[in-house]
């Protein structure tokens, strides 16, 4: 229990004491701090999401409904200290809960060092889960920024697959979790110039395993470059680089990371993952994306669930030696977006297709329809799975 309560107590203490520490007799006083010593903000959203899953429309459908609420709180002590707490609440009911015995405990699983995911109540066909996925204190002093607690550490440059994102990998298919997972970590960022910075991060997971790395980013000839080195989960020496720039009217982005086993690692072979892609806005109505990923040691999924949820670490991103994605988005009117994406997995003799429609029903109210179709060889079985989603979300 203390392991859970300590970070919350620390957040409350920081919000109360941060201002006095910044403006004490031994510290220079920022004019903005005096005018706005303590401020707070709150927001979030509430959504209804229904999913239907089947192999063929004539087969029995697996239906599931999720009521999803997110609450975001921030407190600002002057201009230097920020305290953040963000909570997601999910009430899920339907066939997924009743048919899959691993679903309810899986919803409560927290891979972070501090367990902050709880199933409040559950039954044969329903479960209510609360999870804190952001809880941090952020302090800035000149060129130095320090952030401690559960946070999103975004080291990605590419738009779909991110082998540089070694601290909190996410699944492209999990469209309903736009905030993406967080890590229990301490992060130091030092801005060496307006276009360059150095970072150092130490993260702990639920197994008390450390992931630690440093990154340096800079800009050369209108191209943003980054280089990183460290170790992942005390098993893999990790080194990589990323880039983003432009060739004419096309944006060019990519990342490459090498994972080399050491110590008691279960891996017996180096893993190298590289991804590169281009994207372009042809007008204010049409945008396109093309990205490819290569891995010398892909980890094919044993089940459909693994394919959908994605790898737990950046070294497990690739299911196929080559993966290629293309996406086109069309906005015929300002309130409507229509998109079509497709992924080809040559090693799995399979592909993914995902048409989607997003429409603004009213101010702060959005409607989404998304179809996900998977056709692949998973294990020794050919899988054809359709997932249809309908979502209505209100932002506040």
C-alpha cells in the first residue's frame, strides 16, 4: 500500500510547497510567479465505444461495449513547477469479458514499478477498471528540466513504428488510447541550444528491472537528428538513431535501433530494427503516408491478441521481416475525415486493412467508425478476423 500512496503524497506535497521553494529568500523571484503563484486546470473526455468481432458476417458476432472516461488534472506553481495526475476509468461489458478468462485480470495488469491499475468491481460479463497512467512532478530551472513519476517519454520520430521509443511502446491498432502508455521514470532534459538537447532517463518496471538510456538531439541542414544509447530491462544493450526532415514537399522520417543481448538475457541473437517513411499533405484535404520496417529477427505472434496489442518492448515491434504501411486521409469538408490504411506482412502471408470515418457531430462531440480486418497466418492457423468499432466521444 505504501508503494502506491507515496507518489500521490509526493504530488500533493509538491503542489503545496513548490511555490514557497521557488520564491524563498535565497532564490530569484520570477515576475510571472508572483502574478500567478498557483494555478490549476482540469479536463478530459467521456466516450462510448462498441466493438463487434467476427470471421464472416454470417458467423456469430462477439460484442463488447466500453464506457471510457478520462480525467486530467494539472497544478502549476509559478512558471517552474507542474504537478500532473491523469486517470482513465473503463467500464467494459459483453462477450469479451464473459468468454475470455484472461481479459479481466489483463485489464488490471500494470507493467509499471508502481501498481496503479485496479479492477474496482467485476462479474461474469462486466468489469470496472481505474488506472492512473500519469502522475508526475515537473521542475524547470533555466535550461534544465526534471520530471519524476509516471510519464510519457516520447523519443519517436517516425509516425507508425518507433524502435527508438524504448520506454513505452504502443500498438498502432489501439486507436482508442491516444495518450499512449506511461513509464515510472526520472527524466532529465538539458537544452544545449534552441535546436538541441540532451536527455537521460531511468525507468523501473513491475519486475524491478531497469531501463536506462541517454539521448542527444540536434538539427543540421534543416534535419532533426537524434542518437541514443543505453540498456533495456537489464537484458539488451541498446543503441539507435532517428531523423526527420524534408525532401522538397515530402517529409522524411525514420528510426533505427540495435538490441544486443547481455547478462542473463533470454535472447540469443542481436535484434536490429529500422523503419523509414515519407508523408505529404497534397492540399488541406488530402494527406498520405508510406512507411516500411525491417527486422533481422522478428517475433511472429502466437495469437491474434499479441498481433493486436503489439510488442511489450521496442525490440518486439516487428512480427514480419518486412512490414509496409500506406495510408490516405481525405477531408472533403472541415468536419469530416475519411481515411484508409493498409499493412502488408510478407512473412505472415497476411495483411491488415483499416477504413475509418471521423465526423464532428457538435462542438466537442465526435463520431468515429473504424473497421479493422486482419488476414494472416498466426502460428499454424490462418486467421481472418473483422473488428468493427463505433465510438461517440465528448471532450471537456
